[in-house]
C-alpha cells in the first residue's frame, strides 16, 4: 500500500521550507517568463518550420503552429493550476506525489530525466557544431577530432575520413553552465535574461526584415492538396506538421520547476507559464508566415538551413552572422534551463528520501543544490562528449508528453478530491481542457516510432529496479506513516 501513499499539500510546503538551508527565493514574474522563453525558443524554430512546411503543410504550417499551441495551452493551464496550489520545487513529480501517490511520482520523476538531462546533452552537441561553424567564419578552426564523439565520422579537408575523439566544446558548455547554476539561481536567471533578449532580437529582426521580401505567389495554394498520402498536405498535413513542431514548444513546464525559488509562486508561476507560451506562439506564427512568404515551401525540401536560404534573398549579409549567433544563444539558454530543471527535480526526490541525500545538499552560501549540479555536470558532459546522442532526441519528447498527461490528470483528481483547496489560478472549462490535454498528448505519443517507445520502456525498467531496491525502503513519507 505504500506504493500509493500520497503527500498532503501542507506537508509538501512544510518540507520545502524546512531545514537549515533551503532554496533561495530570488525570481520574479519577468524572470519566470524569461525562463520559459529560454527553454522554448531554440534552434527547433529555425529547422522544424522548414521541414514541416516542405513535407507536410506548405504555407499552412502557420496553422500547424496554432494547433500545436492549443495543445500546449491545455497542458500549460493545468500546470498553472497545480503550481498555484503546490508552490514547491519538483514540477510534475511533486504534483503526482500529491494526486496519485509515491509510485506514480517516482515514475514521472525518473521519466523527467529524459526531458532534462538527455535534452541538455543533445542540445550541447548541436551547440558545439554551430559554435564551430561560427568560429570558422572568423578564421578560427577547431580540430574536427576534438569536436565530435568517437562514434562520429568526420570528413577532413582533403576528403579523407577520420573518427572523432571527444566533443570538447559540448563538454565545456555543460561545465560552464553547471558552474553558473551552482553559484546561484539569481545569477543564472540574469544570464538567461540576457540570452533571451539576444535571441528574441534575432527572431524579431528576421521577421521585421523578411516582411519586406514576401512574395504573395508563395502563399498559393495556402493549403496544398493532399498527395494521396496521409500527412502530406491537406488537412492531414496540417495535423502531422502540428505533431512535428509541437516539440518546438517543449520547455514551458520548466517554469514550474523553479516554483520554490520564486518570490510569489502562486501568482507568478501561472504568469510565467502562460506568458512565455503566448509570446513564443506569436513569434512562431509570425516567423512561419514570413519564412514561407520569402521562400516557396517546395524549395525547402531537403534544405538543411531554409532560414539561411531565405536570408540570401535579402541584401543584408550581416543577417547570416546574426541568425547564427541567435541560434547559439538559443541553444545556450535551453541547456541552462534544462540543467536547472534536472537538478531541482532530483532535489525534490532526494528531500523525500527516494534518492540519496547527496542530491538535496544545499550549499550554505550559494543556496543551490550544488552537488546535484556537480553530478549532472559529469553525467551530461560525459554523454555530450563521447556519445552520438542526437538519436535520443525523441526520448525528450516522449518523456515530456508523459509528464503533460500526468499533470492534466492530476488537476482532475485534485478538483474532485480537494475541491475547496485554495487555488489562485483555476484551469478554465473544467474538465474539458484537462481531458483535451490528455488526448492531444496521447495522440502525439502514439505518433512516435517504436524505437523511441522501447528506449522509454528500458529506461523505466531501470527506474523500477532503483525504486524497489532503494527508494521504497528509504521513503521518508512511508517511514513517517509506519511510525504513527
């Protein structure tokens, strides 16, 4: 029966604020909106838009962004309600502990490693490639063997092939950001705010410049006819594209991870989640509209960098430099927010006894879970440097979607089991919105390939071994319950 023991909301808050050292509250609403934008807007905006337009929706990819935004909004509203009720670190893990019990909480906490740690490693590898290209524009070259893992094959300038040794830039960015996170949440948020300003400036500049080079003929037909295959243009193409670009929105849930470090979490966490979603949705739609207006969707097929191709249509070569710099900035903030989220998830699990106390050790000066940051610096840095983990990107998506489903279900459970509990934010149109959120996320999960599902199953099996050999016997809540 201990598998389904639930932690009362009051107990969660009491535990969060207890102890000699606890997380420092340093974040306001603007910082939280910035964290959300920092996690959402990455290079996916610059790559997925062209792919989805060329292969699935044509110019109607604009509508696909709207559909994907609606799906995220359902989950975002549910996150906001739970965050206003349970203003502590842990995000979906903490919410599951309150609504579904300890076993479900462990499952989602272990699952969130896929969203945060794996995502940080994958993005670090991509960051390395863009930085190498950026430095090459200035005549600075990184030896190819030192910018790729041992499993990658590099084409040398003379046409020969060689294997990489270690992706040093990827390791360095993980180390640098981890050290920053150890120093303090306020300092980390300040750096993230600057990076977010840079990449927002890049996106807005592309839109402002590109709007003068639109060709109305590129929007005709706005919804290309279906080719006879599901998902290739027509209505099914719009929906398939929505499933693809949905993952460009992933990251807003990271705002709820920082609830315990917000000045007024009940008020500001919903603002951070919904505010970042609104800003990113508007920018995504405008970006897609301008890109498909500048460059015919047919020309984007097979183009690895459609944004660069579109920029070539303008007389501003400096835009190339700016866009590449903006992509690097986007990657950097995503890594920062992902590593922040991972350490806070494990901090919450450790405080509950499900993981060793190592993960919840707070530094007396920095007031951050520095040992947790240190461990993930080594863990994520190792994978970023020595493994070709780009294929694991879908694991991030499936982990996130599972978290969304549990959060939407959690809102429904608490509405019925604790209807009078204080809520500074309530998800509207209950229970329709939470149900729609579950259905949309399930549809997204079923669209992923079996290889991704098998990886999820294997990862979860490993998590179950840890739970039944360690966590179940060290659970503080279970121990307290038995001693009563």
